[in-house]
C-alpha cells in the first residue's frame, strides 16, 4: 500500500483549528519561505537532526558512523555531504540528541492512529488538521485519508500555502474537507518569489476561486497571514491584503504573530541562517507591533479570529 512521508502526528492540539485536534504534519512543501516555522517539513525526503542541548557527550555515535560524518569540530556536528542516512547513530544515541526526521505511513496507519482520539474530538467539536509542509503535495493520499476520516465522522481541516493544482484539488480533496486555512503571505509577486521561492499567481487565483465557492455555500475558507518583521508585516503589504479581502468580501482573517524559534530548528538540520534572519527576525514580535498590524484589518472592518 502506498505510503507518504509524515513529519509528525501530534495529538491534543488546541492551536490548529476548533476544539481538540490531532495534527498530521506532512513533509515537503513547494514553497521555501525563509522564516518557515517548521523547516524540518520543507524537504520531501527524510533528514537527520542534531540537538546539541540534548547531547550528553558520550561519543557513542562517533564509533557507529562508518562514513565519518560526525565531528565535534563541525558546527552542525553532522557532515550531510558524507552522511548516507543509515540512522545507525540515531539508533545508538542514548539521549535522542540525534533524530530521524520523517517517517513513511500509509492511509490506514494514519487513520487508525488519529481515531484513538475521536472521543476528544467529539466532546470538544474538534477533529483532524492536515498541516505541513504542504498537505496537498500528494493530493491522492490527502484525499483518501480525509475521506476515510469523514466516513468515521471526523471534522477535517487543511492548512495550505495555496500552491496547488486547482482541478486536482477540486477532484481529490475538496469533497472531503470541512474547513480550509489558506495562507496569504505577500501580495507583491516578486517579493513573494524572493522570500517564498515562487511567485504568488497560482496562490491568489486559488484563493479567489475557493473563497467565491465558500460564499456560494461551499467549504469555509479562513485566510491567514503570518506576521514576519519587515517582510509580511509592512503597512504596504497588509493594506494590499486588505484590498484583496475587500474585493473578495472577506469578513474574517487570522494573523499569526512572529516568533524566532525556527532559527534553532534550522541549525538542528544543518541549515545556515539567512542574513535576513538577524535583527527583528531574531526576536519575539513585540505586542505593540502585532496590535498595529491587527488595527489595519479591524479599521477596514475585517474581524480577527483568535
Ligand atoms: S545516519 Fe549513518 S552515515 Fe549519517 S551520521 Fe548517522 S551513522 Fe553516520
Ligand atoms: S550518541 Fe548522542 S548523546 Fe552521545 S555524543 Fe552522540 S549525539 Fe551526543
């Protein structure tokens, strides 16, 4: 049976949609946002991570690596050009400082795991959220998993970056989804390409199409914007988003305040930090800054979802 790469199945989440939810994090994303809060979900293949704060310095791993990929002189500890992802070191590390990132699962395995929490979904009006990475990367797999959950009476939400083929989405995924969280990050297409890796044409077209269907009685769509200092949170960008929402009669949105925790996650994966990640991107976003962004939307009559 076909399997896909899953980063994590997380239970008891209160932050990924209504009620108590289980979150299925897919691995792989068509975008490459420099601030991605889940950088371990960006690549489609398995990876190895090293958390220096968990390492007890036992040196067991050094003796198990036949590729000589591990060295305390290496600032990332692992030389990923030498590592062949055999995960011998991970198996032998007593402290979980070394970890495998990404596991293959099939549809029944995912469904069986998350259904264990169905009593919590039922009592809290919760359900299952598909996140990532980008859950629509494998539409066939996503659609089959969502369908199986719907057949078990589970509320299904997907969090998407919007970069997908609409016809395929409409055929394979849309019929099995109750709620769509849709990211609108940067309105200027050249800026979108600079910071997220691709222009935003497809994303905006998909958003407009899905939102119009929602207003016609289709699946609810909630647009969301991550507030990234001096990238998405500029007055110019937020006002452009407000204009889009006015055109599409959007009455409600969600803003996600910035936090810098992604930077440590990048280092665990051996990814150097971009030069733009210094300054404000190295700090938690001040409440006043978040409130100023919120005011741009509320002044335009667009409500904020907590
Ligand atoms: S995964 Fe294998 S090759 Fe890579 S560092 Fe660990 S032991 Fe070495
Ligand atoms: S085996 Fe684990 S705890 Fe021991 S040195 Fe290697 S990474 Fe650190």
